[in-house]
């Protein structure tokens, strides 16, 4: 057991550090994000600029094939880069979906010409991608999606609605999964495409979340035409393609940002309760210990995963555990911190509230973390079935024609 | 980055699992549970012959001179099978206390015999219910003899040597003493406990010859260090036990049919098993980090040990109680093995002090680190 880098890893770490010192700025506070310093369009333009520098330095597409501008580096390099970037203000939320999910899907299913056309542009940040998967009636049960694709000569005509699409309002391209055969059983009637987000018939609307922020979009597709040459995988085989995309999501989903044990501990040392400092209160100490133990457990579990990655193993579904623990914990910590602030806990004014209202913000954003990229419940199913090897639920929707299945009330 | 046990350490684990599978099956454990036998003497002899009792004892004192990572590996396997032997008292507490504070003569006298499995040791601290503190310890030492009543003392009825916490010459601070339990003035009475696979006693000392272990007045400090080290090793026993309880629950849920299907296909059971798994994995990771801190004698050891202690104590009890729940009615019969873990989980959770107390200690240590 030791925590030191191999010579190769240490060399890469130095390379990443040198790049960041030269091209990135340190964060001004623990929770500063690219978007909070550079909102809206400015953020996107600056992010593209940074991504181009990253690509030129060989620090983008680390595990990609060299043929498409990647480095074919060991997976541990991605972890090292993320560790080094943690202290810096670097763009997040612009390119991860394109580079981590869309491009690997293209690598698996697109033509060589298409890969050479799209991959380098995505890598350099010139083109941004989004993922048109979830629908109002198909979230955890993605295969229940209803967006229709109807063949028309050499093209397909798409009608339907997608939702929870990060970055759709600025994306240049998208991957899309549709229902091409409603008479087939649900997993067998899907077909997968990629398309330009500039195609006629696409309308994007921002979704306002309970936090007041808008990270996601609804995307309406009305008679959108996609050439058949942009189909990925065979007609009716779209579910298999979507699984390829989602397998890559697990590698992409990052750590949660927001106040955690450290911030709650600092607050407890600073705030006065009815009987003295919060940190001296037995009930507070017990809660702090519970959060600390879980925080460290996730931290060292990640080190175990990194050890596996560093040996060349692929992280398995056990990696889902981090979000399953951290997302509910973030919500609990936010709520408990506000309890410590007592009557003053309600205030969200950043200049008034302790820690610039980070806990109040987390109270309103953390419910989303428990749902996005796999709800707590779905993650438990994944661990139950793929780690513990327990049987799948009895399904009533496997063999029936999709159009005979009951649908949600609207 | 290599946050894992080495191939050699894993080979040791496989060897230990195989040996214990043969010599510490639940049939063997039940022989101790169902009779007045205080511990499994054959298993104890076997474990000593394998060299496990001397794993972390230096060769100069008759040990194998491996290290703590190897001892952690063995601890996990002992915990998995609920081994009914006085291993933790002798190896984690007494040997560690001797290594930390023993005089050269004390180490030469006792460590080779511990390594060889010839003696059993125990630590006599508690004097009744409630958290033991220097205030609650009434046992007194004067003129190299001690007098007082200690209970419960794990393995106190079978041990050959005890480390006793007492107040020397009326001092407020605790001091530690080494006592040969065959000396005159020692009276021992077996105490029944929640886990009969491990033996406990009340030990009365009436003017018993004792020699100081470590400097006078340093008892509390020394115990804290010994308990930190033992906490890491017991955490591995707890992780092994929690894994065994999860494995049992999984096995049973896969084979038990209700409403026309295995109960393992119901989300109520699946999510229960995942909760057990997550608690276990967090505890395992915290234990690994504490093992690293123990094996390198790192400054992080006190925080890491308390973290591992809390994490493993809670994970083991959670897994043990939900294992019974998964088994339904059969789970609370004497016949099924679920209760072996339920008992041991509570015992290991109290033996070095409750999780409640360790949580408080953890925060005290984090405060010290932060200021």
C-alpha cells in the first residue's frame, strides 16, 4: 500500500501542473465555477478557447484513439488531471457529454469518414454536443421513450419531445434515440441517430429549476429530417447503441460540487448555539462524525477504484456508490447546517448568510443530484443486479408490443 | 497509486480463509456457543502454529516480524468466521501494549510466549457499566501490589497475564500494571455475555503482585494509543463479519421463494442488501486507510483509527441485524447462524468502547488537527 505516483504518473502530473499554471486561474473560493465567473455566452466562448489550448497541449481526449486526436493514455491520467484541475477555475459542463459520451458512441458505430469529420472538432471545443435521451415519460425507464422516427426515402422524419438536455441551447450537434417501430417490444423498436442542432424543426426551451438556475432544456422536435447516413447502428438496434453511450456516462460523471463535511465542520466551529459553540454540542458532534466517516469512506473508495484503474481495469458499477452516498449526504448537510443557523438559516442573501449562502443554495440544488445521472433508486438497482448479482425485477413490458403498454397519466 | 493489499498479502488471506474454513466452521464455533468451553483450544493452537499470534511481533521477540498489513488480513478472516479464540485480547491489546511501553525484560518475558500461543492475555480496564474514565477506576496500586475489582474483562477467566489500569498511590492519573494471573490474590468469576463465543470475567485483585508497565501516570495516554491500534485491527474483524453477514443474506434471499419468486428479486430486499453493501464498502475503505496509517506509523493514525472504528462498528451491526431480517422467522432461531454475527457485532462494537464515544473522540481529534 502506498499513495505515490509511478514515474509515468508523476511525469504526467507535472505536465498537467505546468499547463494549468500557464493557462488557468486559481479558484477564488471553493465553490466558484466557470459559469459563476463567466455567465452565459461569454462562458461558452472562453470555455471553447480553453478547450482548444487543452487539446493543443495533448490534455484532451486522454483515452481516445490517437487517430482522432487522442492520446491513448492509461485511464489513471484522467483521474490525475481531474485532481490537478480541482484547484483551478476550469470549464465544466460544456464538453464532457460530447467527449465522454457522444464521441465514444460515434467511435463504435459511425463511419470512419464521420469520425474524422466530428471528433477533432469536438476535441478542440469548436463544436459542442448534447444528448437527446430522456423524455417527459421516459426517465429512469429510458426505453419507454416515444419520440417517433418515420422513414421517408433516404431520410427519417422525427417528431417528439426530449427533456433534461444539458447544453442543448448552445450545442452544435446531438445524439438522439427514437422509436422507429411502436409495434415491436419496447427495447426492440428503437433507432439511434446523430444530427445537427441547427436542423429545421428543433426548438429549445430552458427549464427553470427550484434553485432558480437553468442547467437543462426541453427540446421539441417537429418534422426534423435526418439523413439515413446519420443513423448509428441498425434500425431497431438503438437500445444497444444507447447502452454504449450510458456505459461511458459512468466514467464521465464527476464529483459533486457544493458544501460538504469540511464546510459544515468550519461552520460548527464558528457558530454559537443556545449552550455555547455548536462544535461543543454533543448532538452536533455526533452528526459531524457520521458525515465525516461517510465522506472519508467515499474518498478512500475512490482511491481503491483508482488503484484498479491504474492497473488497467475498467471501473465497474461499484463506482455508482459514490453518488449514491454523496448526493443524499449533501442534502442532509445543507439542511443540518441551516438548522445550526437557526432563525437566520432562511436567508439566501450571499452578503448576509454565512459561507455566501452556500448551504441554502445546496438545499435547493441537492435534490437534483439525487435524480440526475441515475436516481438513488436506480443506482441501488444497478448495484443490486450487477455487483451483488441479484435477479432483475419481474418485468411486464419485455415482450408486449410497445403500443400496447400502459402510459403515464399526463 | 496502489491502495490495495499486495499479492503476497492476498495469498496469506487465501491461506487463512482455507485454514479457518476447516478449523473454524460454524459447527466448531457452535461448540463454544453451546458448551461451557471458554474458547476453542484446538483452533488457538492451530492459529499459533500458523504463526498468526506473532504476525506483527518482531523476530527479536520470537515473532514472525511481518507487519500490520498482514495482521489486518488475518483479522478480517478471523472476523468472517467469528473465531472463538482470545486473539484480539492477546495480540491486539496485550502484545501491542508491551511493544509500546514494555521494558526490555517484560518484552523478553512475554512476547515470545504470546507469539508462540503459549499464553493468553487480557486487558482489565472497566469497573462496571458506563464509560471507563480515570474517575471511574477505583483499583489502587501501592508498593507493587494492586487491589480492586475489574469487570467485564474479555478473556479474563482464561488469561495468563493481564494489563491492569489502576491509580498508583492515590494519584488522579491512571497507570498500567502487568500482572501474572497465576499470582496469589486473584479471584475470577466467569460473566455471561451477549456473545458466549468469547469469554468474559469479573477479576478481583486482592493485594496482587504487579509490575508497572510504562511510566507512572501515563496509563490513559498509553491506553489511547493501544486502543487506536486495536481499533484498526478490530475494524478488519468487523469488516470480515459484515461481509459474511451480507453473503449469508444474499445466499438466503436468492434461494428463498415467496409470492412465486426469489425474495432477492423484490426491491425491498435488493435495496436492503445494497444498503448493507454500501455501509460495508465505506467501512472497508476506511479500514484500508487506517491499515496504511498503522503500518507506516503515520501521524494520521488517531483520526484514521477512530474513523475506521465508527465506520466498521456501524456497518457490522447494520449488516448483522438486516441479515436476520432478510432471513425472516428462521433468522431468529438458535439453529440458523445469523445470531453468531448479531452477537459478535455488538460485542466488537463495545469491546474497545462504543461508537458513540469514538465519534466524540473523532471530532476532538479533528478539532486538534484544525487548530
